[in-house]
C-alpha cells in the first residue's frame, strides 16, 4: 500500500522552544491516522508543516508523493485542510462561501455552483444555504468549514481537532461525515485530544507529547501496552473507600487506583469472572455496599495516562510550547 503522507524526523523550533522535535509518521492511502496529544503537544505545528504553511527546520515530508518544501504548489492542489477554528466568511451565506472556494480552486462557474449545492445537501446545511454564516451554530460552522475543504475533492485531507468545542450531538455528526469520507477512499490525518474520537475513527494512532512521538500503533495495540482487564468497583460510602481498596488489592494483580469523587476503586486483575465473584463475596462479607461493579478492558485513556503520566486533555496554562504553537497558528 502506497503512502498518502510520510514525515521523517520533522523539527520545528521557536527560539528555545521545541514545538516538534523529530516527528515521524505515515498515512497509508485510504486510511485514517489519528495524531493524539494534549494541547501544546505539537499537533498543529505538525499539520502546518505538512500542509506547507510553515517550513520545517529539519526533516522531510511528502504528501501524495510530493515534497512539502520543494513542491508546495503540487501539495496544495491535492489536499483539503480544516483547522481548529472554522475558516468561513461570516458575512457570506453558506452557499456563497462554498462557491467562492470553488472559484479559488479554478472551477468553472457552473461547476462551483453545482459543487456548493451538492456539499450543502451532503452536510445537511441546505436549509440554511442562503443564510449568512454568522447566523450558524458552532456545529454548523464546523460542517461548513469541512465542506469547504472538500470542494475540490482532494485525495488527502488534514483535520486539526475538527470537533473541539462541539456538543456531543454535533461531534457525532462530524464523526459520521469523516467516516463517510474514508469509505470513499480519502486518506486522512486527524489530530485530536479526544481519546474516544481517535478510538472510533483512526486505523492507526500516533501519540505526541511535548513535540515527540512517544508511541504508535492501533488503538488495541496501545491499550494492550497497559496490561489486562480492570476490576472497577463503586462503593456507596466514601468512608469505606480505603477498606474496599485494601480488599480489592488482595484480589487483584497490581496496584489500585482510587477516584474519591466517584467513590471508585480500580485494580488490575487476571482472573476475569473469578476475580469479579471473589470481589463480590469479599465486599459482602465486610458489609460494604456496592453501587456498581464490573470488569473492563483498558481504555485509550488508560494507555495515554500510562504513556505520558497525564490525561490527554490536561495541559499546563503557562506551557511555552502551547503558547508558541498558538502564535504560529495565528501568524
């Protein structure tokens, strides 16, 4: 299978800050690569390099076989890009936005108009086609922005955190659109800080933290790095949380985790159903009331926490890498 996108050792520094520091990744044709990481990890800088908006300080990248530094015009003619913020003209209607983009891609007037109507229907925006974009909801603007990235039917699409700030329903709608693109053979690089999004959409995942690729693989492969099943128990009485933890650790196969807010103890186990039954008996013997109990596989959140030491959506307010990346995006 040939590669739609390939990056080797990409480096981009802003003075003393290493926005990306040797990022390598690959997107085989017709697949989705999820680039997963917290704010300030270097995701947006990587996308800006791959879409020819900024030049790397070192490394090499190709998109559809064209070098992003040596052949930027060829790359731009073959890609669609949707950034973190909807890039629409709020004073134009949805139809006018898409028609304008079509004309900028040098489509003939009739083609641009037909393509605009086609995309508005596909993205369920046809009822609002003749309304100014400033009257659109956040989810509608995001869909319009993604439609704009598809006007020229590009074979490679870059989506930089396309669902950030959307409500759950709008996020689900975007997931359906993205899945539809992949079914049609589009190659897609998707950056996200939402683990559920990467788990659902990506064929392969690259985990980026502080400008470095720290892990890669399928969602299942990353989860397997954490270990086996987890026994999760939610107790009714917070005062008995410590006692429950001790009992469960005697059953489990490793150190437990405690969430005092949800009154939940989670411990790795190797016995599956046997461990579950043993936990029920032990807690009942000590008259500890249980509100919920179950065995679950490690999640992508568990994998990310294990790999980085923090959750995917955590970030440091004064993280200079995030500030530099934001500055680069707004430049």
